[in-house]
């Protein structure tokens, strides 16, 4: 697996592309440098991994990302360095470390979802074995929630093929992000549309029943299920159960910093 252990040739290759890039049709040198650096960073991150399958999935994720980077850049326009620039993923995608973390998480999610498929278990069945909501169970496999020590043994029993490397990674605080393209997915878009359409009513009802504040998405439970309508049709039930967090009156006497810099 020495092919994976030495990222330097890849860096020099992408640097060569940068030097010979057409400034009209290709990314400028600054963009291509970031492009090369984040791929080098990802290869370095996998160099010490003992699992060849993990390395293979990481490579596949890199290839997919390289294909996305090769696509023509689209709006929106954002400003960097005093000039207009375009990006198809947003500013965060130009951060090499964040990109490497995202790719590693996607590769791990692919492995875990393959294990789930091989087990023949549904998310509901896995959730019951783990003692979690089905949404949180799904988030665990997607790398969007942290695996607590008390749940490790249950997950190993539920998905026996899971690797020690993946378990260790799941016990670290995750980078909680989402691909903005998810908003193009009709299922997600319609849910978002429903919340937006009923947003003012939701706010008014929360304020009337709880006071001035918000629903937490941290002390929070999400569960997705179904019920049967009067005509026998299947209906979707999404339950959002979040702690109410009241806005506070910012009393000086309660501020542990006092007046702060105003002393």
C-alpha cells in the first residue's frame, strides 16, 4: 500500500497543473494550490491507517471530489482578496483541513452504510438495539453525531464488521456539516418548505405556550415514523422534541464579567 503512503507525487502533479493552468478556462493558481494541498493533507491523514479497505474508499472519495472540482464554477459570487471569485461549494471548501475531514467522514459513512445493508437491518431495528432514536442512529452512521463510550459495545454487536479505526473516529466530536446540494433533494426541500411556510405560526405558538425563546437543536430528539390515514394511505410523522431556551434579560448584576472592558 506504498501508493497511498507517499502523497508528494500527487502534490507535485497538481502543482504542475497549477503552473500550467489556463487562467481563463481553469482555476487560478491560488485555487489550485488549495486544491493540491487539501489532497496532500488527505493522503497524509490516511498514510498511517492499517486498513487497506479504508484507504480504498478514501481514494474513491478523492476521485469523486476531484471530478466535482473539475466542473465549471457557478454562482453565487463571493469576494476574496479584493476581487470577485466563484465557488460551487462555498468558502469552507477551500479550507484544506476541513475538506480532508469531510472526505474522510464521507468515506467512513459509505463503509458503515455498506455494513448496515449487509446486516439487513433497518434504521429502526438498529436504533432499538442501540437504545437511540432512529434519526440519531442515522446521524451516527453519517458521521454527524458522536458515538458515546456507553454505546460502543452495542454498535459493535449490532454491526460486527465495523473496524476499530472507524469506531475510534466515531468517538471523536464530529464536524457537523451538510452538503448544500441536499436542498435540491425534493424530500428535503418539501420539509424545508413546510417549516418555512408554517414558520410564523410555529413561532407564535411557541411564544404563546413557552414565552420568548427558541427550541434547542442540541438538547433535542428527532424521530421519523409513519401512520395510516383514513383512506389507508401511509403518512409521514416527523417529531421534533427540543428543550425550550428562553431569551434572558441581560442584567448587569448577573453578568460574571461585570461591565467587561467598560470596567
